[in-house]
C-alpha cells in the first residue's frame, strides 16, 4: 500500500532541509499550455534554460511545473526524458521542482497535436485541464490514469531535484461546462473521488518527497471553505499547500488559520496585482517562513499579465500587469519588485 501520511515531525524535518522556498509557477514563454510545453514538436529547452536562469537571478529556488496525463499516454518515454531534461536545467541553476500531475482549471477537453494560438488579450486562453472530462466523469476510466502516476513517481520519486509533488491543482474549479450546468456539484464530487484515488496511487509509488493537494477557497472568516475536497486535501497532504490571491490583511488571516494545522505551509499561487496580491507580500511569507510560489515569470503565450476578468469583459489596458514578473527579454516588469525578491531571498537564507 506504500507509505502512510507523513507525521508532522517528518514534514517539519523536510521543511528544515529544503529551507524557505521561493519561486514561480513556470511555463516557458513560448508555451501557452502544458501540451505545447511537453510535446516533442514544441518542446523548447533553450527557452527553459534561459528563463530558468532569470528565475535563479531573482533568487528563486523552486518552480511549480505542470505535467499532463495525455503526454504520458502518447509518448511515455519521450515525455519522461523531456521532464528529466528540464530537471537538469533547473538543477544547474539551483532550482528544485514541484511537479503538478493533474489540473482542474480552464479548458476541459484537451487534445494532442498542434495547439491553437492564444486569443489576444485573454488570460490563459488555451490552458488545459488534466484529465479532461472524458476521464473525469467516467469512473470506469480512472484506472487508465494510474500508469501515468506510477510512471512519473516511479522515475522521479527518489530524485532529489524534485522537492514535493502537487497531485492535483484546483480539482473542482469552475469551467465552461460547470457554468453552463449552473452548478459545479457534479465536478466537485467526481474530482474529490478521483483526487482520493490519486493520493492512493502516489502513496503506492512510495516517493521520498512529500505529497500535497492545495486548498484555494476561503470563507469570510479567512478559514478554508468547508467541503469534502478541502477536508480530503487537508487530511491527506503531508505539507499544507494553498492558493491566496488576497491583500495583506486577508493573507495574514489565512496564514493564522492554517498555522493551527501544525504542518509546514507552502503558498503555491499568489501575486495578482489588481486583486491586491502585490509583490510586497513576499515580506509576509518571509516573516512567517511560509513558502511562496507566485503565478508566472515571463510574459508569453499564457497571457496571464491580463486579468481573470478578461474572460467576461474586453480588456483595453494591461496596466498594471495581473501576473508575471519579467518581460520577454528578461527585463523586470518592476525593478523594485525584482530588487525585493533578490533582497529577501538573500537575507540570511
């Protein structure tokens, strides 16, 4: 059956070993989704290498890196070799990796092959869910996903360049189909059950790194929204990961609530300037020794410098940027932000 959930003491020992983690959700600027990132025809190691170097120059020591189940189905060994290549590029500049196996956000019908061009000025316009609805809503097909989990963790589950596994990003997030249905209850039920299975498969692989699934919705009291998926994530994760795109006071309230769980904390998504999640909040994460992985690094085909609301209204102006830290040529969007990252990551750490 593999390992049990780590004890709080094991999790804290891991946290002490890896130190304060600071980094970004990383996609090379030439990729608009996970398939463009990993398919042989569009895999771009030169851009990976250049932009990982820029991340290291900002003081980052970790990236959160999305994989995709269809890549293993289509090209198992080739896909794993490309992941190996990226791990080596990251390690060469002192950066560890947090792979993300599955993702419940954006387009629910991923398809292999050439990907469409992004819709101009639209945030994450071609990003893909993993698995797509074909699998998510058909429990009889979930077993087809297990070999992907087993193969990825089997190859990299003892690899020191992998720091932690993020098993499923926002599994029950709203998408086109849930909006049209007027409810995400069906998705939440399926995603919770599948997420539980993924934890089982990952435990069976017996990796040396911790496992986590992040929580991302908060009540008015700054506590995690009580639902089955959040309870599962908090009860089964070795390290507590979470997303928080809130201003300083709300972020501090969220951190206060999560601290009571008695496990290391890692914020795997933050920085949304016009939502009040600004770069200076890195100071809060530093003061509390909470890992901080912001959304985005280089402005590119994900187009996440544009806000979420670009999905519902035309966006004429992209100032200030929503996510991202660097222009495509490596120049900082805001030199003060870049200096803050460098200062806090080098300040006795």
